[in-house]
C-alpha cells in the first residue's frame, strides 16, 4: 500500500561531483554537489544562488566537474559543512557551516592545471571534466516565494579519465563495470551494486551518441 508522505527533501540518489572554480583573488574553491544530470556532453547543475560556487560560476563562466569514486568518500566528507563564503551566510551558520579558504588542503587533495579552463582539476578524482557555462536559469519556483537556486547548463570541453577505467578493446569507452561512482542518497553516501542484467538500450552503439564538434568553444 502507498501512503501520502511529505519528506523534507527528495534526494533519491545521484552521483557526487566536486566543482572546482576560481575565486576572485585567483585562488581555487572546491564544493561537493550532487544535483547534476547529463544529456550528451552537456549537463545541468543545481546550486544555491547565493553560494560561493554559484557566484564564481556567474563571474568566471567555467569550472571543472571532478567526479569522485566511492573510494574518495572520506575526502568528500571532509568538505561537507565548509564554504568559500566569508562571512558565512546566516542560513549556513545555523546549519553549522564554517568558512574555509583552503578546502583542498582540508580534504588532502591536490590539483593540476586544466587545458581549456582556468579552474584546475583535482588529481584524486578519476574523472575530471572541464566545462564552460552556456546558460543560467532560476530554479526552485513556487507560487508563494521567489526562487533561491540556479540551474547552470554547462558544456564539457575536455574530459580526462583515469586510464584504468577505460575498456581496453574500445577507445573512448568508459567501462561501467570499472567506474564506481560515489552516490549521495538522502544525504548519505553509497556506492553502486553490480550490474543487474543485460541492458537493451546498451545494444545501440555508444558511438551513435557522439556529438559533432563538441570541443569547440
Ligand atoms: C555530498 C554533498 C552533496 C551536495 N549537493 C549539493 C547540491 O547539489 N547543490 C548545492 O547547492 N549544494 C550541495 N551541497 C552543499 C554544498 O556543498 C555547500 O553549500 C557548500 O557550502 C558549497 O560550497 P561553497 O559555499 O564554497 O560554494 C552538497 C554537499 C555535499 C557534502
């Protein structure tokens, strides 16, 4: 039997991304997030509009989506309750957030330069996607209240993947049996189980989805 419920959040489970973005003073901010969905080489990021990362994205119009594996969970957890905003906004203070300038240091993470964007890539993340901002939309509309979030449509302009995740028989193919994403479900961390059964959709050759000239800016 199904019953009516009113969960305070509807976070049913999505992969975690660590967004690296440039601060106004040339230093790097990193923020964990998981409201992200993909279509081809574009993706949509859902972020609080006043957050430090949102402000960096609006100004710089680029970032790197670093995808942690399940094995990176401890480092990701170190980044929770930190913000690049100084002072910390009241709604975050009330939840226990504190300002941290050197989030990478706190998480024990290091960076390498990107090729197409100013924000650097996080070395410890097996997948690093350089991205440019295409459009921004207000998000979280309600009849009684102005929206407080933004949806950023990003286009990936360079993908770096740990070679141990690649299918040795097919170039450019990430083997889903080897890629173990970190999943956030209702604010808890999970990994993936194994493959369930044959996928009919996977019978379509993956190459048929390749976008034309996706690397151009
Ligand atoms: C695993 C995880 C997932 C998160 N997902 C999101 C998200 O999708 N969108 C968002 O705005 N904040 C999300 N947060 C909260 C941000 O990380 C938090 O607001 C942080 O302060 C952002 O850093 P910044 O203030 O330096 O931008 C998430 C936090 C964690 C730990």
